[in-house]
């Protein structure tokens, strides 16, 4: 089963993808995580992507398409995968169509105001990538998983969030129509709790919770 998760920054793509990964035992492929770890490790891909990621701009299509093609050709993707953060442009979707058969596209719907509240309260662990929200952890500064000091992702800074949303609407929203025309799009309102949102996805996929 090959699934795409669409949705603006802050819509919970990563959280939902992790839950789907657990339920269906297929790997979550987050292009954002992939790029951030390459940036941390200083790889060629990381060097190409760094300035774009930090500014909340899209990494050039050819760079990200190559990285995703390589990732989905790995043996752990043989029985399927969940793409979280890819494709983000029509060119990426067309390139993906040439190498993969996508069964379902789950489109997470959240308005901009709620996206901004969610992103600006996000804190991440630079060591193990665990993600937290200030509405839950208050002013706790340390990762409960590994003890490292939590940080605000560079591209989660308030100045960058609006740019990311603008780019999302310009470049990624057209994918809704692209996949709707193919009969693959399932739209899910995600302004509820994580549990409720996941239950809606499971029900839309037509499987038992
Ligand atoms: P995310 O964690 O999915 O919000 O991604 C973080 C950043 O990584 C984005 O703001 C982009 O700079 C870059 N990125 C992730 N996925 C893509 C993609 N499919 N195309 C271009 N840039 C991407």
C-alpha cells in the first residue's frame, strides 16, 4: 500500500504518518526529516538543501525527486510506504507517477490560523527528533525521551511560518485537484484530537481501528 499524506505545515502529517506506519507496518518517509538529518550530517544533499529548508522555501524539484526515488527503491519499501511531505509540487507528483503506483492520497485539512498556533508552539529534540507542543509540555525544556535540550526548529520561527503557508497554497494545493481527478483523494478535517483525527483516517481507509 503506497500512501501520500498532503497537508499544510502544522496539520500533523508526521504524527499521522507515524501512526499509520505502526498500524500497517510500512515505513514513513518524511522528506523534511530526511533533509534535516542530511543537513545535520553535512552530506551533499544536506549542503544543497540547507538554505532552502532554513528559509522555509522548497528544495529544488530535481534534488528532492532524486532523494525520494532512491529511498523508495530500498527493500523496506517493497510492501508499501507512507510519503509525508512529498510530493509538494505538480512536477514532483508527475515524477513520482513514473516510478510508483499510489493507491491513496490523504489530504489533511486545517485552516491557516490553526496551523500557525500549532507550528509556533512546536518544540523538537535535536538529538532524537521527538516532537512536543507547549500546550502539553508547558515550559519543560528537556526531551522526556533522551534528556537533550528542546529547540524551536529554524523553519518553525514565526517569521518563516507565513512564508511556508504561502508556498503551500501556491505550490502544493494544486495537488488536491491532481489527485482528485485520479480518484485517489480522501479529505480529512484535522482540527480534533490526534486520536479523533487518526480514527477518521482509519475509517476513510475502510479498515477496522
Ligand atoms: P516539513 O518537515 O515536511 O515541513 O519540511 C521541511 C522543509 O523541508 C520544507 O519547508 C522544505 O524546505 C523542505 N522539503 C521537505 N519536503 C520537500 C519537498 N517535497 N519538496 C521541496 N522541499 C521539501
